[in-house]
């Protein structure tokens, strides 16, 4: 099953069939299941799809919010966050600097001067994450993302790496599109209500918003009350916060 | 804003100065900058076997200066994928059909990359390429490209599908892909790349090939 040359027909076919199949997945859960099942064939038992941090120093605070999909061993994420390992992990650090996929053990760090990095890699072994494969994704918007696959002794032949590369890229895209659609479908506010709340969020009074949008203040207040009811919020500030959190409006 | 011109055998006499700048720009980018030394030419013009009478160039110019481009050849003739890297299509097979073209040599000159222009030069070239395909009745594009481009194409609505596993070509992780030319991909490109609409200029080509212009 493991290929000796680059054009291994077994993994070639598997990867291309996967690309076709993932397009037919209709929920983020389906994408996750297909991905988990596929990578298992190459000896991976864990995956993480996550946005890269704006900077590595602040990366631990934002870790959980950056996750798109998680199939990590129980306890590992908790430990990772509790001990602030994101700030020392050489894998995301290298992913931020390279366009091509790499095996975890190739992510460079200085074992003498960066003992925390060494610690992350050693600690992962306790969770059966001795080796892995990381696929960086850099589009033009923001710091990029990764799909990271882990296991105890995954097969990492050239053709399996190529197959995992394609599988990861297309899983990422499908997952992201479905999450976006879900967010849009989950929206409950009208465009006008979102518009008004977005202005309120910048600090404008309802009178100022009314003037800005060419509406009467009564109309603006009616829209705010309606949004407040839909979001089940007790007051105006809570309405704005709820709208932001749900992605109804952005800053 | 840069203009995006269609340049081919039918109108190249109107673009001799632009084409000269174009081949020099390619030499600067692929030889001087990217160090693909096998493409080096003593006269500083990077021209290869795919620059022929059936080649079509989508060229973005500011004034008469070339700032970005994409090249197209019919897949029934010689192509990069078919004749140089056929292994890239080992999974699904080569695409060779009269209504499919291969794209190559997509570039933006160094000082006009990224946010140096609005919309980005790269976006104008991509939108122009899809517009050309629609206008000329092309059904598919094939591309030999570095694999990291896949998510970028997907994000702008170009539904690229690999024809085989990625392979290493001269230290670059490359893949062969095919994608459909259709209105939804074109509209998605305009939307995601903030391009207002049609971008192509068809100087000297009015009579020949513009009958099926995009609605």
C-alpha cells in the first residue's frame, strides 16, 4: 500500500476521489468525518484545522477562537492551553513562514536555547502525537491557517505526503465555506438592523445614526428594540455585544 | 487603473513595443528573480516553445508598461503539462480538447504586486482570463502550478481539481489542475477581488473573435 515512487496510483486515486467526495459534504461534521476516516488510512489518528495567530506571543489567548475543526486527543488541547504551549510550538511558527507542507519533526528550533519548544514536541508524544504532517495555507487575507495531522507512527512516504497535502487543502476549503454559510444562515437580524447596530457599536447615539442614515430617530429606536428582542438581550449594550459575538456585525 | 489587453496573432502588430517589454519582464521575473536558470536567454527576452502563433496573452498595462500577465495555449497543441510534465496528470489523465486551454506564466511585476494597485493587478488578470474564456467559448482551463495556489484559486471561485498527486519539480511542490470556465466562477472572481465588471480591451480584434462577447 505504501508507494515507492511519486506517482503511486493507490494514493493518487484515493486523494482525487477524496477531493470529489468532500465537495458533496454538506455540513462541517461531514467534512470532519471524511477527513478523519481518510487520514486514518495513513496512520494518523488526530487532526486540527486552525487559523494562525497574528503574533506568536499572544497566540495562547486566541488559541481556542482560532480553531475551525478539532479532532485532537482528549486532554491535549486542555494541557496545551493551560501551559501556554502555543507560544513555544515550533510547528505553527514554521507554518507561518513557509508555503509548503512539512513533517512536524522538520519544524526548526534550537534544542538548547528553546527548551520550551523541545518540551512541546516531547509532551505531544504522551498523547500519541509523536509525529505529524502540517499543511500551511496562505491566502492574501490575514496570517493564514494550517491543517495539522498527527499520529504515533504515520506513514510519510512521498506519495502519502502528496495525498495528505491535497486532502488537507480541500478539507480546509470545504470546512471554511460550510462554516461561512452556516454563519450567514444563522443570522436573524435584518440588513437595516445590522447596519444600525454597527453604527451604535462605533459609539454613535441613536440620533446621530438617524441623521447618518437619513431616518427618523423613532425608526432607529424601533429597529434597535426589534434587534434587542430577536437577540434576547436585556439592553442596548448587550444587544451590540450579542450581535458582535454572533457575527451579525463586525467592527 | 491598469488596462487588460487581449494580444494574439491577429493584433500583435499593434503591440510590438508591449510584447518586447513583456518578454523582458518575464526574463526579469523567471530568470533574475526566481532563478529558473534554464530559461535564461542572452538577449534578456524569455521566450519558449509555447510562445507561438496560437498563443494568446492577457496583458495588464499601465500606459505602455507591462505590469502583469497570463498566457494561454490550446491544449490540442504542445502544452507544459502534456509535453513536459505528463506525470502531473497521472490520476485523471491529460486534458486535450479543442475547447480547453492551458494557462501559464501568470505574473505581476515586482513593484505592482499586492496592495500596490486597487483592484490588485493579479485580480484584473484573473478576471480578464475568465472573461476571455467566456467570450471565446472555452470550457476548461488547465494549469501547471505550485500547489500552494490551490486555496487561493478556490477562494476566488475557481474550482480547480487536481489531475494527479503533487510532485516535486526542481524543488517546487507542483500540481496539475483543471477548472471549468463558467459565469459563476467569473462573477465570484469579480466579487471576491473587487473587480467592477468587464476588463478586457480587444484592440484590432473586433471583427474576428468577439461575436460571442460575454453578456
